[in-house]
């Protein structure tokens, strides 16, 4: 039988856990949530032999077992509780060889829990460049643990690590610090036990006593007073005692090498990239280049995808017998899917650049340089990470806000994240920008499309800041406000990390959006193809009479095709979808939207990108059987039946752009906000204020410029 070893990867942030995880598992990994939380976990598998399989859990990075944020709490909870389903047989502790002393503080706490562990001493190349080297055998003796030097990014030492796991699983290691001074009354009160794991639990509760129910807080305070127990002083004593052991071990094992204490290349680069003035300018310039690439790099693959769907639609239409199934596949499913999948190349380009910036260590610098910008608005530098993550998707970004220690700053960040333009908005932006904005070159290779796209992202960011400032006036907190962030060393981007990221993001977009779009497209096609019998019969009778009134000489091909197109349009208007669109049209007409756009706005409540699929389905249903124009071409041909002018004027396009920039059309976001804030109140407030902001801004733009 196959034997499975569950291994947890533990370490400080930026120690190389993700690189090691990817090196061991490759694409054989999946993302889910830890039980009872919204914190994402990565679980991967690796074969050690024909009979032994490794199950790896990549735990969130933390600096100690007294975590300050919600996501760090997951690591602490899993390691201390043997009844956890994710409890590991073994811990691989990843330590940064260039910053060993700080990393080992967490290791000593993990060792005290009695979990078998080995240390993977990572980033040996970085340590070597800095003139740092250790006698590994001596370090093992001092710490009492097996240590394997590795370089996870280039997979050096990975085979040795696998062999160690296969042949020599470690036993529990030594204890570094005694918890005898912890009150037994305190332990019994909170955990009914006195072992090490529960001692940590008791202290963790003690640190966060203010967050507990008042009854438990009162009991804790009584125990503290009775034993004159000062938890803060106790923690200081613990840290000093641990670092005394660590200092002794590191000094004994440190080899005499030439320390490189001169100003390194990293410091020189940081002096420019993190400068308080032009550091922000460099960041904006990088964003502009990314948005320009989103348009320019993805043109050819988008054309290929569009041509492929057109060919597939033609093939299906000509191969299957005419009827309901043919219409459903061509006008419903394929039309809806093609309208969104065509934008997949742009999604890949966007994530490609973001993954590179993350991998080289630049995104942490963005948090540093943006801290002073964010503070007047009730946030801090750590808020910029989930905000930028909101350019991908609001849901995991709201989860990522758990790294923000201050509760008010975290809540404000959660409330404004949806204003950041996510990847679901990108298909909408791209369609509308290309619909009316000319592809005119400016500043050499750059074009107006890239400028307008960057403008839309900046509009969302500015709106997020202003909204945060307003929330700051109403949401009060006495919690201490501080900002602490480690800046990792610069590294060359690792191709495997980039490819795995693109694979995950592209797969999530195609599968996530695809499932929703197929469901919506089928429902919408049914609603757009059927309607009240009297209204549908009236349309049929109208065009039957028109054909009968024409003599044979008048029935030329062009006239018949024109009547056919108009008949399809009238059928759509008479359908259930059309009736519903007509019902809400008075409310959205002041924004410059007709009933067809209204249908798309409502279907977009499921997910924003459904807008494009909905418009594709609507214009496919209202077109002729031979009309296989792209959604963009169909929208350009659309005329206002009253004025006979193009439906999509410049004012209408910008009104629609602003509506999609601000509106919260994502039920997954509403659900995750309710869960993360533990309150439906904040989810309702967020949905209402974003809807009002979207409607109001669109109304102003259209009424002023329309």
C-alpha cells in the first residue's frame, strides 16, 4: 500500500517557501481554504518512491507563534493542535541563510511544540554573495536538528531533501524554552491541560484578551492579578532567552569569511525604487507599460481566438440540422463564451507582468513607498498589497487583507478593494475602449488605448482612496497603528513560478467565468428566444403580411435579409428578456443605457465579465443566421430606433465604463465580505454605496456630455 507523509512548510515571509513548494510539486497542486477559515492554502503532492507519497501544505508565513494577523493565526492553530485534519507528520522549516538568526526564533518555538522537523537552509547563494557561510555539521550539533542546504529557485539540494524524507524521518527535537512560569491556573482556565501546545494557546488568548468575550476577559484578568503575571514581560523574557541560544549556535557555526558590509547593489537600487518622490513615478510608469502591453501584445492571439470561435460557430451551424439545438449552441453557448474567452490573452499578459514584479521582490517595495500615501486615508502600506491584488480578483485580495494587523485599517481596505479594477472588468474595458476610442499612436509605440485603460485603473484607485478617507471619519479604533514590512532581496524571476502562476490564473478565469457564462448564456438564450405567445405571434404575423404585400419583383435578396434582421430584432424585443429589459429601461435611460444594456447589467450581478457574453448572446439572437460578426462589430452597427443615431455614443461608452468601474457586480465578493467582517451590515453598506457611486457618476457623465 502507498504510504502518505503529510509535511507542512513553515517559515518567515519571503524565506522561499513558495519556491520550494513549486520545486517539489510542480503543477501537481491545488488551492483551497483551511477548514473554518477563508485563508487560502496550497496543497501539493510529490512522489518520493513507488510506495511513498509526499503531501505538502504551504502554511502562511509568520515570524512567531504569537501571530499578529488573522492569516498568521492559521499556522499557529494547525501546529499546536494534533486533532487538526491538516496536522503534519513532519515540518520542513525553511530558513533564509542570509538572515539566519531572525528565522531561527520561529524554529525554536516550532521545536518546542514537539513536531518532528528538519531545517531547509535556503538562499545559500544569497548568503555567499554577502560573505556569509556556516559549518552545517556544527550548526546541526548546536541546534540539535538535521539541516540541509538548498537553493529552491534553481532546485539545488531538492533531491537530497527528498532522499532525507524517504530514508531518515526525524524524531522530536529538544526543548529551547521552559514555560514553567506560566500560571497553571491560566492554562487550566483556557485549555484544561498543561502541555506546551496549550500553553501557547493560553498565552495567545491572553495577548488578545481585549478581543475575547467580556466574561472570559474578566476571568483572565483575575488570574493575572492573583499570580502577578505580566504576559508582556513574559514574552520579552522568552524572546531574549531564545535569542541567547540562537546567538550562541550561530556564532559557533559561522565560518570566518569576508563580510560584505559595503553598500550593496540592492541598497543602490532601493535608493531609487523606494524614493519618496520618484519611486511613485517609477511605479506609475511600470503600470502604464503593463497596460500598454495588455493591448499591444495580445492583439494577434485575440484575433486568432476570435477567428477560431467564428470558424467553430460556422462549422456547428452548417453541420447540425437547423433547429433549437443548433440555435442554442451557436447563438447561446458559443456566442457567450467567445465574447469572454477572446480576452484571455489580455488576462495572461496582465498576470505575467504582475507575477514577474512579485517574483523579483518589487511588490514589497510598492507597499513601502505607498505607506505614506495610504495613511491619510485610513490605511497603511500593507493595504496596497490586497489593493493591487484586487486588479486580479477582489475575493482572494479581501482574504489577503488578513495580514493587516489594525482592525480599522483592515475593514477600510476590505470596503474599498472592489473599486480596484479586477480582471473581470478587463474584458468590459477592452470591448468598450476599442468600440469608440481610436487606436491612434502617441509617443512613438504607445497608443491611446493603453492610456485610457490606465486611466480607468487610476479612476478606481483614486475612488478607493477617497472612499477610504470617508470611511475613516466614521470608523473609529483605539488599536495601535504601526507598519512593519520586510523587504526581500532582489531575485531573477523564476520561469517555473511565473508559468505556474499563469496556469493557475488562466485556469481560474476560464473555469470560473466559463461555468457562469455557459449557465447565463443558456438561460438568456431561452429568455431571448421565447416570449408571451400573443406578442411573438404578433411579430410573426406582421412580417408575414409584409412579405405577402410585396410582389415578386420587390423580393430581392437584400430586402429579404433586411426584413429578416428587423424581424429577429423585434422577436428579441417581444421576448421575455426584452420585456424585462423594457421594464427597467426607464431607470437606466438617464444614464444613456437602452434595454439591451439593462439586461447585461442585471446578468452581470453574477460576475462582471458576463456583460460581454450577454451582449454577444443578445446580438447573436437578434442577428441573421449568417451574421457572424464579432460583438464589437455588432455593437457598432446598433442604431437608436428613435434618433437613428448610433446607440453607443462617446457619452454612453464613458457612462458605461464608469458604471462598471464602480458597481459591485460580483456576488462572490458580497459573500466573502460578509464572512470576513462577520457581519452582513458591512456587506450591505459596501453594495449600496458602490451602487449609488456607479449610478451617480454615470448619470453625471451622460447628462453633461450626452
